[in-house]
C-alpha cells in the first residue's frame, strides 16, 4: 500500500510539475541559446525584469515588517476584535487576485472614490508603479504572518513576560527572545512572499495597464509576448521566472529541513 501511494505521488509530481517545466525549457531553447539571450536582452524584457525586481524589493520588506508585528500582536496579546484582524490578514488568500486589483481601481481609478482628487493633483496610482505595488502588497501580505504565527504560538508568552519582568524593553525582548526562535520560520515566510510577488499576475494585470517598458512586470510581459506569437521570448522569460521562483521554494524547503534537524538535535 505504501509503495503504491509513493509511486502515485511521484507520478503526479512528474506529470504536473516536472513535465511542464521540461516542456518550458524545450520551447525556450527552440532557437538555441542565442534566441534565449536575444529575448532576455530586449529593452522591454529588461524593463519588465527591473520592474519586477523593484516590486519584490519594496513589497517583501514592507510585508515582512507588517506581517511580523501583526503575528506578534495576534499571538502575544489579547485585545478586542482580535478575530477580525486575523480574518483580514487571511482575506487575500481567499479573494481572487483579479478582485483585489479591481478594488484598487475602484478606489484610485479615474472614476473611483479618490480618482478625481488624484487627477487634480497629478498623482498617478492606477496604471502606474504605485498601483502595482499596492496590488502586490495586498496579495502577498499573509505569507510572513501566517508562517511565523504557529511558531510564536508554540513558543508561548512566558519567555517575553519573564524578560519584561526583569526590566527588558520591547526592543530587547523582541530581538533577543522572540526573533531568535522564529528566524527560520521568518526566512521561510520571506521567501514565500518573494516568490509570490515575483510571479503575481491577476491583481497586477488589472491595475498596470499593460504598458510595455513601463508598467509590465515579467508575468505581464510574458503574456504580451505570447499573444504576439513570440513564443521563444515568452518561454525564455517564463523559464527565468520559473527558475527564480523554484530557487526560492527550494531554499525554503532546505531551511525547513535544517530547522527540523536542529529541533531533533535539541
């Protein structure tokens, strides 16, 4: 029975994970390595790569700090409407990314709640970098918080309370007591957040406007290339994106394994 389930799991992995990745690499290399390099050296492709890197560089630190302290508040304190805050943190996981993008359009679009005021002050949110950042921040917010919360809950409140009774301030308690215990979970959440930010399509597609060279991230530019029948360019960028995301997920898996070994060693 166990052997059959193992073989079935490997078969599913090959069919749904390895086979698509292999076909992705095959299509990207259809015209050789030179075709891949030419596709990646295209001005619009480079602009998309820079924009995606900027989005990750902004969204991951912001969501790391916000998610970390949201998780700290939820696990270390009791306060009114605690359950509501937990629901709001998990909301991006249950709402379609397209709906999340539409929310920002309704708020900051030309006919949105704040659109006329923004237009009067020459401030662009939708179809510009701020809208892309807001959409990505929304869909990636839960990852850090939900990754560190189980570790914080298992840690309990006693260590922080003991350190506080000994006269330590909040900064010292957090840096010397809480953070060392959650560092592996925190790194895991950061990698998940970065992978999602890098590959986000739905919400960003709604708010970006698909302006080549300006508001197209790598996933959006892949769609543009594919719709323009530039399959080599599309699959080349897709392969790079898959490699980056795969490296992040593999790093997270490795850290989880190392954390498990250290727990057993203790």
